[in-house]
């Protein structure tokens, strides 16, 4: 004899639940050719498994379990039935069961406890103290949770007239009423008692708060013994193994343009002519440049340095990956990299992993246009223009001088970096 049971008998409306249909042979001999077709009542939906069961043999005293998944759409009591339940008993006699039914009790889904939502704003302020113009210092931002609920994944980034690491600062949890300190290494390039800083705070799934703070950035005193702002150090790398580029004229033009700028005393250009890979590493480690400039031959995947031999040859190809890795290997990677070379724009994506800002050329550029661009770019930077401002000025002069290459220079930046507020040669207060 086959007995059928269904468990569990209690479900919750709107939730998928497993059901186990158990076929138990309670007779003295085996039963075979078991066929069972389950009929679902209105309001209960089969979500997984089969509603038809076929079992060849169930030995005496043994059982077979068939599992399905169902979902009740509403609370109440529901009858499960079968319109096709048959088997052969221990005497091989056909048995047909016509009255199978079982009851499912479906409870209403419990009302979910309301999730407390943040109310009000975070209190954001800086810790106090003054920064020194042109010097690397710590900017510390304090964030107090005044929203009324604990917050998770609180991330803070800052933006302003300074160089800084674009990587945001984060705490995993900020309890209700708690305060966290977020620290950033910055180099202020604008002085005054009301230097603007924008703080972006993100928390929860998609909440963002923007705050505007004022910092005090003091200029170094002019009396003896007071340090002057750090000079912008430019590592100017040139290489043309075949001797087919006017690189000497370019560096002369750039130096002359910088000498004419008001910030000329705060720009230090270190030129590496016919540069080799060894020269590159010496320049990065000894000179510790804020800006690295390359003029020569390049394409989307490499740049060409000199081999160091006395004969004219094809030079040494340096892959874009190797060049970017060299820049990021030093303790103080440069803030900006300029590739004043043909077809170098595809390398910029790799370079902003090493530097904050990168500039390259999107196609072949002529010598005169490249010289014009570099000269005006660094002259404008030496006048206290932001990197973006200097870039735009250099392109505008190229266009005014009739160069068809004026649209070739391309600028890109790392996430969180604003080239419009990045000033490499800060203007000193009058």
C-alpha cells in the first residue's frame, strides 16, 4: 500500500517554498509502476520541479521523496489533489486512488520592519590649522554622522587649487553621532585666507553630499630663513636617434619662453638630450620631477629613446607599459606627463595610472607646431595658469599661428583630478 504525504504544510504568501512529496510503502511487499500527477489549486503556482512523478519500484517498508518548489500568491487554506494516482500492489493488482487530498495553510507575509533612512546632512569641516603655499602638507577633513542612522561605506574626496592624490579616503562604518577623520596629502598652489575646497562625501547605495570649505593657505614669509615655494621641476627628455627632428630648437624655444614668464625663478628645466633608458631613470630618481616631457618619435604603443651608441641607428623602442611603469616606480611620481610626439594619444590612458594628468598628440604633428605648443604650454604654466588653462592657451596660439595641427593635442586626467584647478607654479600674493 502506498501512502502519500506532503510537507511542510505551512507556507508564507508571496515566498517560494520547497515541498517534499513522500511516497511510503506500508504494505508487506513491494509496489511498482507508481504514477502520481499533482493538481495545484488556484492561488498556488509551481515554481520548480515536476508535478508528475513516476516511480518504477518501492520495496516494502521503504519510501521515495519527490521535491518541488511552489509559491502561494495569497494567504488562506488550499487543497492539493491528484487526478492521476495509481500503482500495482504486492499482488501485482492495479490500484487507483481517487480521493487523495492534503491541505496547505498559507500565512500572510509579516510586515517588514521599516528601514530607518538617513535624515539631515553630514557635518563636514576641516580640522583646522594652516597649509603652506607650494609645500606638501596634510589636509584633514572631519565628517560627523548627524543623519540619525549608522552609515556604511563612507567615502570622501577633495577638490581644489592644489595637487593631491586623487584616490578617495574611506571608512567602512560611521556610527550614529560618530566622527571620522579623512586625511589627504596636498600641495596648495593658491594662497589666502579663503582658499576654496570642495568635499564630496558618498555613502549608502547612492547618496552624495557636496560641501564647500575655506582653507587658510599662508605664503612663505619674505624674511631671511623662510623657505620659498618649491620650484616646478620639469624633466625634459628629447631623443631622435635618426637626427630627423628639430629637438635642439624646441628646447631652446621652451627655455626662452619660460625665461620671459613672471614665474621663471620657480621653474627648473632639466634637459636630457639624446636620452637613453638609463638617463630616464637617473632623471626620475635624482631630479624628482613634477613634470616629465618627452619629445621624439612615438606611436600608440611605444616611444623611441637613444641607444647610447655613437652610431646612427633606429634607437631603442620603449613600450608604453614600460614607460608608465618607470614613472610610477619612484617614490614621488610626476604630476603631469607630456608626450610631444606623433600618435602618442593612445598611451594617455596608461599614463594617468602613473601621473595625474597626461597630454599627447592624436596624429602626426609637424616640428614647428610641436615647438609652438610646448613653448606656449610651459610659458603659460610659468605664469600661474592651471594645467587646463595653459593647455587651452597653447592650442589657441597654434590655431592663431595657422597650424592645422591645433586640434591634435589631447589632455586626459585621472579620476578625481581637476586640471582646471591644478596649478603647478602658484602665483605669489602681491
